[in-house]
C-alpha cells in the first residue's frame, strides 16, 4: 500500500527548523588534505603496534570495557578518574553536555563563526540559541559582548579555544571572567586544538563547578577516524553526564588506541613543532604573495582570497591540494591546514601558480 503523505510521522519542530549539516568529506583519498585540520601524517606508529598486539577474533564479540583507558587518561590529564567522561569524539561530548543541562527553549550562547556542532546539538535539543559574532575587523573574541549577553536564564555557553575557523584564542583571565559571570550555566571550553595553543582551563576544574573541558584525539594525535574524545569536569557533573550517555558509545578499538597515543608524547611533540614551523611558513608565503591572513593559535590559517575564494579552492583541488572555503561564513575567506613544512611548500607553490 502506498504511503499517504498526510499520515507520515512529523519530526519535532526543533528538527524542522534546523538547517542540515553536510560535511564535504568525499573524494579526498590520495590528495593533500589541508581542508579539515587533521593530522596530515597519521597517528603514532605505536598506536598501530598496540592495536595489532591486542586484536584477536574474540575482541569484536565482547562489549567494551573502559577501566584501563579511564585510569590511563586520568593520569595523563592529571584529574581524578570520576572527573573523566570518555566520548565518541568531541561531537558526543557536546551532545551529552547539551542533553544533560539544556531543555526546550533554554538560552544557549554560541560564537559565530565557530564549530557547527555547538548550534547543531543545541537546536536538536530545542534550545533558544543566541549567536555572538567574532569582531569583524580582526576576528578577535568578543569578550565584553559575551559577558553582557549572559543573563540568569542562560543555561549553556559553548566556546572553542582556539576557535575554528578563525584561529582566535583567549587566555585564562578571559575564561575566568566568563566562568565568574555565569555560575548558573554550563560553560564548555572545547580544547580541540590545545596542543598547538598551549592554553588549558583544566586547572580551573576544582574551582568552578560550571566548567567543562573537552579534548579530542582527532587533531594532533592523528586519530580522526577513531572518533575518540574526553569531557572533563567535576565528579558530580560527570556522574550526571554518564547518566545521559549511552554506556557503550566509545568503540573499544578507539579506547585501546588512545592508551597507546598518550604514551608516545614525543611523537605528538615532534608533530606539533613541525606544524608550528609550517604555520610560520604559511604566514611568510601569504605575505610574499600579498594575501591578507589572520594570525592563528591552531593548526590552520584563515586567509582572504576575496571574490576568488571558491575559484582558489577549486583550482587547488584540481592540483590535488585540498583547502576549505569559508566564504559562506566569513566573506572571501579560505582556510588551510598547517601540516608538515614539505606539504606547506607544495601548497604555497600551487597557490602561487594560480594566484
């Protein structure tokens, strides 16, 4: 029997109002991936060795156990184990936080432009989302504007530090002012790019019960395909978060791989040093070509290509160099990931040919 449109299920109004999110991830294999801020050389070899040692036929038939990973990560982050929530990437960290603390029509503050999943999960929850724009001239963090926007009904404030796609970061003094202004709100500081910036709010956890810090293994650690992250907060908060979380949302292989990744600190340190050197190369190359850019505290640089933004992206793609057009959010802007210096030189040589 044919389906009658009039009897089809209708989703919640919050879902109807949302714009769909479609990440452009197809057709990237074999190209120079400077479009998604990933680690451009791969994870530590120790991760692969560790997985091979532990893989067997039975491992896939058993539900995951996380005790060893929780213990290892609590030592790594210097927090008590009950303060740690393992998540399926930072995306789940955001989702679980919103599901735990935000109701229909609750006031949620996000920055714009920023990571799309903050608005996405807040809208799915039916929140009343308010956006504050980064300052247009230099894309600086709008601290005073944010402080003025916080009111007693605000339930959550979601901040990336450093921010994607602007590269903008804030310091601990600014984070403290936000936490002090919003004791009634869950304040997320998403530190996905912490390794490249070196600023963390983790030391504030004991002092602020409204603070949540997320970390990911998708960037510096080179494990984007594994989808592994952490949410850190006071133990009482973490207990509520776990109540709102599926008990087996983290893949066992991801949990095992994370333990190996944090053991190879030299690998991450060396990769970060290479990225920071490559970032300086990007600055110098763009300056030489007369292309304006925004200084970054992350592993990417946002530059201004004007009306040629999409053209530049497409011509680079034809040369197997992938960058990300961000002109739909910031007029005329393109974002390029800083990988190795050799990869950066290839990007700059390609850009020079078409500029």
